[in-house]
């Protein structure tokens, strides 16, 4: 499951109400579900999965509209849709209760699934999570305001914009092969449309209802953040942990917003004892 060998691909396809999800299940033990954020896909977890799978059954999936997952016509890749999809997947996998781990908007997806759709959880881990406002980056806000311009600009111009943008997700320099893997789902006219679609669909409207219920979380919760996160300030982690009863808060040094990419070893090392 390495980028060098080109073998990272989720093997399963699961029909859900909003389309078709690319998914995979690895390892054996208590169930853990990993939920990536935007604009990543399950590739983000490739070096974390093998470590967690030594002790857990790890369920990984691509959000609808991301990676290998596809939206059905008429559906939008909103946080609410992704949360409903997570609820459907947990039921499909027959896992009760899993540990839920969410990164970026994946954190909002995890919490909305748990607090609004009543998906059971034995533990929750939130990594650089997009929950407390303001969490939309200026780049995404600009794309939302000028969707037509981004949808109609020449393909190579769009690629010249999102390519450098993707590289700012990490603190450590992103290798060319890794950057290409992150950008592959967004390539070409279809990828360009999908990127703008997800930027247009993710709004704080879907997180405010979650924020109002943070004090109702009654399971052990860990807030884990990259010390050099340039997309969501590390101070946000303090606010988020303070809003959740009994939540722990940990920072990983020399890591940016794509924490599992920057430092998968320490990410897994922090998650494993918490998940136990």
C-alpha cells in the first residue's frame, strides 16, 4: 500500500443512498473507521492503516465525490450527505460501536454522524478538524464566491492553481510522487468539476448544529493537531478540546494540516494507545 508501488486502491464498492463508495477493510480487532477530509482522499491514511491494523479492524473509505467514490446524480458532497453515508456504511459493515477518527471535514462528518444521526462510537479522535468557525479557508471561500470562473477556466490553469495549493497542506516538502497521487482524482475536466463541487457543497451550515451539541459527547475524545498547521490554526485545537467534556488535546511537532501525511508514525503512535 505505498505510493511508490502504485498499489493504494480501495478494493470494495458499496452502494449507498448518495452513490457508490470506494472502501476497504484491513486488519483484525476492535473496529476503527478513518474519515479523510478535503481536498484529500483515503490515500492520506496509507501509512497509518498498517500500524492501526496490527491491533484493529480498520475501515477506510473515500468521501462521496472524492477519490474512487462517485455521487449519484442530483446529490451534493455536503458534510450532511457524508455523515448520512457514514451511518449507512457503519450499518453495512455491521460494526457496533466503532472508534471514529476524522480529519479536516472528516471530523465534522464523524461528529455529525454521531450527534445527529446517532451513529454509536466507543471513542472519537479529531485530527486538524474543521468544526469550529471560521474553518473555511480563504481559498475555498474565494472558490465558492467565484464558482463559474473556476468551473470554466482552462484545465491547465486550474491545475496550476490547485497543484501549489495542495502542497501547502503539509509542513514538510511533499514529494512529487505524493503530490501527483493527491492530485490524481482532481485531474481533467471531471476532476476540476468535482473539486469545485466539493468546495461549493461544504458549508458551516452543517457544522453549527454539531457545535451546539459538542457538550453532549459522552465518549472519550482526542483532539490531535499538527503544530505547523497553516490551514487551521493550532489554537483551534484548544477551543475544540475545551468544548468537549473531558477531551484530551495533543500536538505533533513539525506537522502541517495533512497530519497523517507529514508524520504518520507519530500520528499512529498517538492514536494506538487512545484507541485501546
